C-alpha cells in the first residue's frame, strides 16, 4: 500500500498546511509540502531486542513488537502531591544518565522519580516552579555538569532556564516586540534545545509563533515563525539532531510538521487519523512517541508510536480503555524511559494525563499476536 498524500483535499477537511515567518510586523508565506497521511503498519521487530516472552495473561495494548502492559507500581506520587493531581497539566523529562524522571506539576514544582521509577519526592527548588504552570520542558545533557532544563510556563507567560538541581531559575519574559503587543498575548507551551547555547520556544496558547532563543544571555533572537497559519495551537516542539530540524505538534489539526532550521520552512507534514489531536512528540531515533489529547470522535486520547522513516503508525496504545487507567482521558505529554537489566534494555512509556490529571507508566512486553 502506497503512502497517501493530501493537498487541496486537506484544506477542505480543515487541515492547516500554511506557514508564516515573522521578523517584526511583516509576514512571508512559503508553499507548504503535501500532507502525508500516516498509514498503519504492524512491525515484528523494533530498535532493541524483544523482551522475554510473557507467560502470564494480563491486559495489553498495542500491536506487533510494540505491545505494552500497565506498570501500576511505577511512578508512585508523594503524599504531598495528592491535593494537586486532579489539576495536573504538565510535562515529563527523562535524565537518562541518572535514571531519573521529572514531572512538572502545577503549584507543586518538579516531582522526581528514580530507582527504576520506584521512589519519588518533590524537588524543593526555586519559587518560580511553584508559582505558575510547568507546561512543557526539555532536558540537555552536559559533560561534567548537571543537565540543563528549559521549561515553558503557560500561566505566567514566561520561560525558565535551570538545571536538574532546580535551585535557581533564570527567567525569560514575553518578547515585548512585534508581533506581540502585550504580555497577555504570550502563553508558551514547550521548549526544545538545539545545543547548550540555543533553543526554541513555542507559544501554543498565545499567538501561535515559535521562536529561537539564546541561553547565554537568555534572550530572544528576534525571529518569529509560524503563527495561526501554521496551527491554531502549535502545542509542542521537538528537536531532531539527525537532520537539524524541528517537529511542531499542530494539536487541533492532528498534524506533525517538520521544519528545517537551515531553510526556515516546513519540510514535511504528517497527518494522524482524523479526530486525533497531537500534543507533543518524544523521539527515540526515528520513532516518535505521540500523546493525543483526544482520540477520534472524542474518545480517550491514545498514544501512537510513529515510525518517521516509513511514515507509519506502528502501534496504537490506549491506557484508559485497555489498561485500566481510569483518569487517562486526555494524554498531555509522554516520554520514553529505558532501564538496563543484564544485557537487555527494558522499554517504558511514562505519560501524564489532563482533566483529570495524573501520571502513569507502561512497560514493553513480548506477547504473540
């Protein structure tokens, strides 16, 4: 079966493919590539050796190599977080070198999970992390230093730069230049590092632009890309170091838009099945973990695994419907998590859901079809 493309038909269906670049008040528009509809393909093999065959009968979700079970004993939430879980609207990052996952929880700060996701605590850090909403974040490893973290606060309209001690936050205020006239227009939702000196921020809940930022000093570079012609809600942004591109999660349109940093234009557009609203993606090589706020016909949001090389959906995982996570109505963010055990790599998905809020974990297993 050949990959499908959508051009004029996509516009009739309300799929936004336009793109704008703004350096001040003027806009320029580039012709967008055709939209490629992601097809469903079951994979028998994956990027790591399959786990041992699971002998017991337990609920599973997913297809082919990519089948998962609920890891209900993982990511226990500290008692002090309980009053704030229902309103959780945050982000997940994974420090792979220290086996630690961080969850941004509004009004609490960062919650850490370590020792193979078995222990947790609230990190007591800079007051900035408890004042607003830790909506979307990125982590960058550094030699000889703790990892750098950038987090977008959609509530206060700011971006914070810190490290995994979280003791000090450098604050980046709104751009205060065209196309922004007032701070109320700016509600950033995610960040993505290119390297230790430069990152991007996307204003998913504001005017819809994404923009480059330097880290030293922490300031906007002055270019603004996208806007509402790119997406009504460019909710997530992810850097792909393999070809120096950015993936923009166009949430309501259900599109993943690949943007070339060098050419400053959209290079590819991938469409999820109609009705699925993509919040963000997390990359593992050419595999994208894609959490969706909603599924088709307002069903509970699934997690898709997308092979970006073959432009195919290789697994559809439904935490609420298949695995008993009763509160997992809307997937807000998700991250790959890996644990070395002997000569094998255990693969997990950590997800956070919204309205109601919460966090959960899934483990890759091997079961016959």
